[in-house]
C-alpha cells in the first residue's frame, strides 16, 4: 500500500484537508486525489467518507479529530468496518499499528514544536507502521529537509501552508506532498 500512496502523491502532491461540509464539497470539485477528513463524529462519518469516495477521492480519516473515536485500537477497526475510508491519520502509534493491521493506509502526524519533538519523531520512524508522516507546521523547510533525510517514508507537510510559495518551499525541502485547508492551493 505504501507504494500506491507514494505513486499517488508523486502524481499529485496536494492533499485537500476538509474541515467541514463546504470544504469537502470544494475538495470534490477540485483536482486533488487525496482528501484528509478532519471533521465529523461516529454517526455521520460513514456518510462523509462515502461522499468523498463517490466523487473519486482517496479518503483518509483523521482519527484524533472525529468526535466519539478515541485513541484506542478499536477505533481503527471501526473505521475499517463501518466506513469506506482508504486510510487514517493519527498522532498515536498504537492506532497507526491497528489501522495497518486492519488493512488501511496510514499517516502518522507529528507536531515539530522543539528539538525534543523532533527526536521523538525520529525514534518513531525507526519502527513505524505508517505509510507516510505528516509534519506540522509545514512551513519549516530546514526541519522538513532533516526529516526527509532520516527516512524513505513519504513526508506530508501540513499546517500553516497559506500560499504557493509555502507549498513549493515545502516540496523543495523534501516533502513528498502538502496538506492544506486553503482551497486556492488545491488546484496547483
């Protein structure tokens, strides 16, 4: 699955991050191939994912942001069994592992707040089940470069990418793709 995700991100390195219904509508109307679903609850999540799938998108559910899901392995099984999601995003290694074992693609999210956070991310990269890493904020080129040299797993730069310069800078610094809620960047 990792090779499939790598190929998709190489072909179109912009990921739509939909934080609400209108955002998902815009993502469906855009040329992006991958949508990160950042909203919903366990009741409406299956329909949200179905909407993304019906418009031909690869759908990733951000487990940490869905109301009613927690950071336990059973939540990954729920997404696999009750939605048509292709993958999940989480900051939690145990959820990433469970999702991988359930047959979902996985993106592990790291917040680069300081050197300790970077060291923690590096340790996780040594034994991860993730198909890709999302690094936030995505506007830290020097750190993106360092992280891209630590692993051969795709890096997604997300957070605070507000214009084309930010997007291109992240990609030139070693990110495989960017994720953004900024709809004006979805058709780069």
